[in-house]
C-alpha cells in the first residue's frame, strides 16, 4: 500500500528544521563558549597580577641582582641566596619575633573575640548598637590605627600613660610604650588585638548563630547545666569557626607590616622587627633584589605549607 504524505505535514517538518537552525544561529555561542567568555578576562588578570610576578620573582631569587649596583652584570648564583638566608642567625631571630607576635595576638584575639561573640549572641537590649561600636576598629585603615595609637602612646601628651599613672602612680613621662625593649613587643600585640578581635567575633558569632535551638532545648529537658551545655554543645559546634578564625588571623599576622612599621618601625633596636620589615629593608633600603626575592619565596612556602596542613586538620574537625 502506498503511503500518502500530506503536503502540509512536509511543510511543517521543513519549517521546524529551519526554525531550529535559526534558533541555534540566534543563540550564537554555546554554554561552554559563554562560560569561557566570562572566565577568560579573570584568568588573564590573574596571570598578569599574580602568576607572572611570582614566576619572575622565582627567577630573580637565583640571581645576584642589586638595584643599587644595576650597572653590574646579572649573575646566576643558584641557591646561594637561599643558603645565605637559612644560615643568617639574625633572620632566625626575626622569625622568632614574628612567631611570638603571631601566637600572642592570635591567642588573645580568640579569647576576646569568642567572649564578645558569646555576649552579643544573647541579643540583649541595644545589642545591635554595641555590635556596631565593637566593629569600628576593624573598619579603620592600619595606617590610621598606627598613627592613632602612636599619638595615644606619646609619653608627654598621650592619654595612655596618664591612664596607667592614674592606677599605678608611675609618672607618665617615665616610660614609653613604643620606646622600651620590655614594653614595645606588647604594644604591637595590644594594638593588633584591639583592631582585629572584632573580626574574630564576627566569625564566632556566625558559628554560634548556626547552632539549632532545638539542641539547647533538648539539653534543658535533660537538665544539663549552662556550663555543661557550653562544653558539650556550644564549643564543639563553634570549633570549626574558631579554627577558621585562627587560620585567617595567623596568615595575616605573619605578613603584618604596615601597623608595626608605623608604631615602632621595628624598634627599639630590632625588638619588634618582624620578618616582613626585614624583607622590606632588604628590598627597598639595601636594594638586594635577588636576596629579598629568595626571602619572599621562603616566606610564601612556609605560609602555604603550614596553611595546607592546618586546613587538613580543619576538615577532619568538620567531619566529626
């Protein structure tokens, strides 16, 4: 039997194929093409700003480049710069000073920030106002904070010394917070804690707000005390956020420069000279570009390796 094809059906098929081809042409790029169109500028910017300078710095770390003697030919020195850095006893002292600064500030910021988060989480009257007041220090520029506290610590006109004198009876002009070897390290710790404890509070507050209320309700039904609820519920469930805050603050304080440079410039002597200040002096005062590039690579590898180990520990805590 011969099939009879209706003319209208064939016209419909041809029209459908034509419209589908037209739709594909009208749509233009595929989804993958559109994705690459948006991602390509970001990748190019990342390569230009981060990757290329990093590769160039690695290259310079194997050379004897000194910009104060740029007329000398550039020599390849291999691992000599790295050997000089690792055998420099003064640099190890700076690393120790940096480690003490990082540990002191992170510990204080964790205790103060977590305590403030517990207080704000109670949502007492006008807690929003006090939250805004507490967050003000972290909104300021480190340069502003450094100049502000430098004025406060002035022995003659600064109110800080007069406040200490009011409670201890020590003459205000008899000591200088930024000029004495025993006090200067605690000065930079105090200022950094004042500035960044609110940041830790924000992270911890997010962790506390993420704990479901029904867990506390179940604990109250079981007649668990407030202390027991804190150790069994609050602290374990907020621990990943605390560890995240430790990671962020440790990385930032390891590369701290601007605030300390404005407060003490690494003094008195080299008491508060962090490794970032040593790097700045090697690069922009002594102009030892090859040496400073090698030091920057060592610091980068140190932070990157320690952060990777810490993130693995953080992931294990989250999986519990």
